[in-house]
């Protein structure tokens, strides 16, 4: 899973294996160890009851939450991306999740 942050746009890209795991478990995550005792974790999760794509950030965890129906449609069709916006006070955050089946870096 790839995480890209550029300005106020957060993007997660998943390969085919990760998509299968997400469809099965409803959640996938990666972590990068930034210091001996600290890691940044980023997670993609299905959020039952959610109406829109959203992001939470707490305790070194970035969690992108997808509405259940949208996640199911994304996992089971040729739909390549889901996107949305989240208002954080005066700042708008754009969020995109994409299938990235062409490469593995």
C-alpha cells in the first residue's frame, strides 16, 4: 500500500493482493518505523454507517475510512478510485483511494 501526501491531498494506492485482503478483512495497514520507538501507521478501513470517505489522525495513525457500500462496490467492480473531501476547520482535505495494479514499489 502506498501513501502519498501532497499539500491538502492524501492518496492511498493498493495493489491486487492488498485489495483482496481489504475485501476479505475490511481493513489493511502499513507502518514505517521513523525512530526506534515511534512508527507512522496508515490504515484503510471500512466504516459501517459512514456516509462519506473520511480521515482520522490520532496517536501516529492515519486512518482512511470508507463507507461500507462504496467500499464493497470498489472491491467488486472495475471502479478504480474513490474520492471525497473532508472539511477540517477552514481547510479542506481531499482524499483518494486507488487500485494500483500496474506496479509494485
